[in-house]
């Protein structure tokens, strides 16, 4: 058997410790799960309790009168045995064992379980998993006295296949109880009311203090044993409990409301400390009224650090933390419950949890009809509430509480699963059944009317109920001849008189059929009278209907109504056409046409004449009637003087303006007439002008001429009358009407062609004042005063001739920048025009001043220099235009000039130089200055320390290299022929990046001369 009891999920057996005071009777209880980890199938389990008589056992879990059938072995055998090693010399052995008849009836297989903090090794605790292959069983015992040590054993075959069993010990820790009674608490009542005696004090009993001790596994190889975390939950109860209540999820435990205490401890036995490794609770301060206490021990693996030599656990927190650190807390191992009733009484066993009973029979339903069915179920424990669940319901039905209800919408047999659950003990019963949803009955009857031979017949069938769409059928071809069934319509024209027994069928989408029968009578048609002929031609249509066309107002108004012959209809005819027909009259006076035709009726298309103008030739379009019976004659009356009608068009030269209403009549050969009354407008002759130039004012006050007058291609116009619509300006003074001004007018012409205006507007003609221009300057941007014409009709055009090449007209101004050499005075010709084509030309002048001259300023050019020594100088200038730039020729070799006039560089050759410095402005103007500069040869390099020179040495990286010198950062190092030059590391010359080490002196120009130079 495995020594590690973590594989055996065990409960607690109980031992009572010394009982203080007068507490002589109390009831310890114990329940536990135990997993068979022996490696063999066990066929029993044995509990041996020292110092206990059998009659001191108050109850055993699963044994009458407690719950029965709760473990696979049935009731145990209980015997008292002599045990000299026990404190009192005796013990009680409780043996659960399978029956044997050539083989063992039952057994507990060896194995493991994914143990969780709950009780599962009994039929009502394993969620349906407990059975022959479950490697675990549940046991429970309560006693009325303190007990000695307890031994637990699985019973396995002594040899394979043997009929005898041998015990295999199970290492179970034994809790030890200590109960200390507590004196009652006396509560003094509040002071009494006046004149009343004081009430007696209230004596409130107190529950005893309870302590329980449980030891950890002893060590094997180390000083310290295997560490275990234990979570202890102490719950005070308000009622006595039995062994059946010692379940993690028991209702009594869940409902305990007095006192709950949770405590974590780390158990580890130390060989050198006999009292170590024990759960030792100091007791639970239970609330008054508590009748008992239940302890739950949950054991977890320890996964934290250990001392490698002693195996001592080294938790991150402490041995008794509020909550172990997650790194120290391992998986759950085992849980055990133990309880104690303070009054020593064991209550009667509660009702065994019983699953509810279920009657899964359901009444059938009818499609599309309301349905309600209560599920028949009874709780196994009377009074327990039930919950219900149903799967597989047809569409339209649902479960509410214990009732299936709704309106089913589909037909068929629907398998259902019904589950009813006791919400107290959570036991469920599942039943299967089938719900039949039947088709609704088809309701079908006939009420067919009588028919007549030769007369159209139509009836509509209707049926109720059924499922889905209804299809109608004729049984045995029973309809009268000439009639047929299509969909739900009986139509046709009966051909044979008689009585017919008609049977029809109505079938729904599921194939269910209902039939209905009726006798239908078909009577013979009445004998028609002899036909009366009807015929006429060229009658005017007065109405067009869907079945007939009327002439003369139709039969209802004393005219005739003609029924369309086959193949014709209303679309072929319209009111006003001429109808011709022949046929016979029917009984209602309608003409049933054999032939029917029409011609268009007489009509004058809509007439609209263009206006005529008095004194001008005029001709209308042709007046052409349509339809009618030829010949057609047209008459016109009401024409203005000067116009006539020739039978086709109106023409002539009208003399008098006005609006004339004409009467035009068209008549055809059958004396049908149509009349139209259009209007003809004769306008007076008009004259107008817009912004015309006044060219003649010779007869001031009577008339004036524009654009050369009526004899010169223009117009001669009388001055506007005082009642003219618009006169601007007023007629007086007449001096406002001057040559060159513009006039706009509208009016009418008289007989000699003179225009008499009714509106006139006078405005100023085109004008332009000679501008005076400010001087421009060479090289400077120029914008003139605006060139702004006045009067006339915008937009204006402006052109300027004679400008210098760099200037031009932009918008209404002269703009540009005069170039070098363009100074001077320019005569200009300015031409302006307006939208009427009127032009004004004026002369002006523009002066362009020369650019400012360049002025040379101070110059600083040292007359001497030395080869190898930096040379600087400068030159300045003013005036000119724009940015000035310097250039130079003849400078000493190695010296350069910048554009701002700064000279710099290091002369590289000795001699006398004649430099010329030239400054140039943005226009190209130049000014120059000359000088003489003598460059002396470079001083001779010497390795001899000059008098007064400062010795120096250093070591830096080479950053730039020149001829006879190099730079190390900002330090310039010079070397000569006398320098001792050492090139190391294969170097052949000094190069950038080398490490140069020098020893020498500082020269007068600040550079260093190296007498010794080492390159690495």
C-alpha cells in the first residue's frame, strides 16, 4: 500500500479527549471517503476502535435505522474483541465485507480519483458515477463516549483467488476532541418603570469551548516529515446533526448561521519536537444557542521551499497565514468532516434523498390549436419544490414552470426528453415520451347555384381546417358537361340540361381528405326572339366603354349602343370618330355588331398664329382640317384690315395694330361642323437701341440722331414725351443731350420711319483723363497710377504704346522693372475703348531715372605676408542695385576672396603680387580697386629650441593631413627634415586615424613644431 495518504481521500475517525467539568455525555460524529490505493481489489473495509463497547456506538452511516444501501457492502458485522494493548483492554471491530459464494459478490477496485473538496463516494454524492468501477467508498460512525486509538484497513484477498481476506492498513490521522463547558452569562434587565417591581435577570446559557487536535505524518528519512497545508473550517450549528449531515454540501451545514471560523495551518512533524505537526485549535467562540460544532479539514500539498538537509518547510508567509502564498500552495489532496453535538444526542435520520417520480405521458395536440399540458411529477420528499426541463418541443410550444403550452404550427410525432429535478436534494428523474401533433379536421361543404345551358357559370369553393394549403378535386367526373374545376373555381358554360349529383374532395398538404356532395340543376336556355337588324354609317361616337361604344348618347339617352364584335375593343375607338356598323339587336336594345369600323371625325388642329406687324407683309401657316367626310370647306371671319383668307392661308399687310378674335369654321360633306376662335395679334412696328452714340443734335428739342441717323444706317429719334416710362435724365435741361453721350431707348416707328421712344436712358460717353506718371528708376520695380476710363460701357480695353522694353500694361497699370541702359523720357500713346467699340486716344510721357552708382568703401589689404602664415583682409562698397558681389584677380597663391569682400588663406609662394578687386551689383555695374602685396618666403624650420619658445609634447589621433604638417583635432603639428620621424606598425606615411605622439615646441603662430614624431 502506498504510504502517502494523499492518494486516499479519507474522512475523520474520532477520539474523545478528556472532558472537563460535568460534561459526561456528548456525541462525536465522523464521515469520510477512503480511496483504495492498495493495488488490489478490496472486498471489505474494517474499523477497529479501542476502549469502545458496541453499545456505545450511536449510529453508522448507511445502516438501519439510518439510511440504507449507501455503500456496496451492506450492513457491517460489529463485535467486541479483547485487546490487552488497549488502555481498557478491549475494542470494537466494525467489518464491512462482501458475500462470498465461489467468488466475491462485490469489491472496491484500486485506483485514483480527481479529488475535489466534496464528498462523492456514495450513491447520492458522486453525480451518478459511483458504481462497481468506482475506487472509493464512504463510511461514517458516531459514538457516545471518548474512544481510544482507531485503526482502518482495507480487506484484500490473502492470496490471489483466495476465499479469505487480509487487512491492509490505511494511515488515517485521528482527531482528538476536548470540550470545556462554559458558565452561563447573566444579563441585567433595564430599570423598571415607576411603581413596578424590577424584572429578574436573564440567564443565557453559553456553548462549551471545543478544541480538536490532528497530527501530521511522521518523518521517515529527515528530521522533518512531509509538510501539508490544512484549511480548517469550524461551523457552529443550531440543531443536532447526524452522520448524514457531515457532507460538504449538506443543507444543515450551509444553513448554519451562528459562527464560522476559517484557519490555515502548515503541519510538519519534527523528530526533535514531540508536540509538533499537530492541528491544535484554541477553540471556537460560538454564538449563544449553538448546539454543536462541525470541523472540515481540507488537506493540500506544500509546493514551497524546503531546507535540503532537514526537509523543513520554508513558506513565503508563515505557518499560520491568512492565506498561503500561491507559490507554496499545491493541489487539493483530501477533505474530512467531523462533528460534535453538545447534548450528546444523535437526531433521527432525516428522510433519505429520493428522486421525484415522473409521469411522462402527454396528451396529443392539434396543429394551429391552443395547447396546455401540466407535466405529472411528485417530489420524492414531500414538500420539496421541483424544477422542469423539456427538449424536443415542436415549433410553437414552450415550457413555463411545469406546463407545456402554446400553439403548435407543425404536424408530426416529436420525441421529448423531460427532466424533473428536486431543487432541495438536486436529484433528477428523466423520462422520454412522444408528443403527437395531429392535423386539424377539414371542414368542407357545398352550396352550388343552378346553371343555365349556354350561360356562363362560376362558383368558388372554400374549406376550413386541415394543414397547409387545400387542393380541390372532382370525384368520378361528376360535374355537369361544360363545367370544370381549376384551383378553387368551378367555371364554364353548361351544355346539357339536367340534374347532376356532384361530389368534390378537399385535400390538405398532409394528404387528409374531406368530401362533400350536392345535386346541381342545369336548366335549358330560353328560346330567343327573331333577330332585328341594326346598321348605320358615319355616326359620331359619343362614348367608348369596355364592352360597347355609343352614338347619339347611347341607348340610355335615345341613341344607340353597339357591342364590340369578337377581336375588337375600346382601344380601337375614340369619342368624335365616325362609326359605321351592322348587326342585330339583343333583348336590351343593344346592337350586337357583326361589322364595326370607324373613321376619324372632323377636327381642326389647335391653331396658334405668330404676331403680325403693322405695315409688314404677313402669311400664316396653312389651315388644314383633318378627318370628316370630304369635301371639307373652311370659312374665316373677323380678320384685321389688310388681311384675307384664300381657303388655305391668311395673308396680306395689316394696317392697324390690335388683337383680333377670328372665327374659323370647317364643314364636311355630311354637314358635320367644327369651329375654332383663335386670336391674331397685330403689333405696331418697334424701334430700339442700346448704348447708341448721339451723332447729331442739329434740331435740339425736336429730334436727334444716333449712329448717323435713319439716312446713314442709324436711327432718327424724337425726344421722349413727358409721359415716357423711363426718362433719365429728365428732358430739361436739354443740354444733357450732347454729342458723344450714350442713349438706350425703345419705341415704335411711324409711317416715315422715325422712332418715337416710350422709354429712354441717357448715360455718359467714353472718357479718359490724361494721366501724370511718377518717375521710374532703372533696377526698381514700378507700378503706375491706374489707367481708368470713365463713362461708356464696360468692360474697357487699355493699350499703351512707346513704353521701354522692360515695362508693360498689366490690368489697369503700367508695371515692370526698367533694365540698365533704359533710363530716359518716353512719349506714350494711350488708347482706351469700351464694349460699344468707342475709342479714346491720349498722349502722355514717362521718365526712367538711372540706377544709383556703385561707391567703393574702405579696404584692408595687408601689404606683406609670409608663406605658410595665414593672410586676411577685406574690401567694402555701397550704392548699386541689389546684392553686391566681390571677385579678384592677381591674389597671392593660396589666398581667396569671398563674395562679401573677405580675403583669407595661407600663401604658398613668395613674390610680389598686384591684385585687382572688383565689386558687381545686380544690374552688372562694376567698380574696382588695386593694391600691391609682397609675400616673404617661409621661415626656416629648425629642430633647435628657439629662444623663448615653450616646449610641448602630446599624443592624439590624426584628423587631417597636409604637406609637412597634420592636424590632431585643433592642434596643427609641423615637421621638417630635421624631425626624427618613426613610423611603426608597417606605416609608410602619416594618414588620418593614426595615433601621433610628438615632442617639440610651440611656434610663434601657435602651431607645434615636432622635433620627434612617432606614428602608431
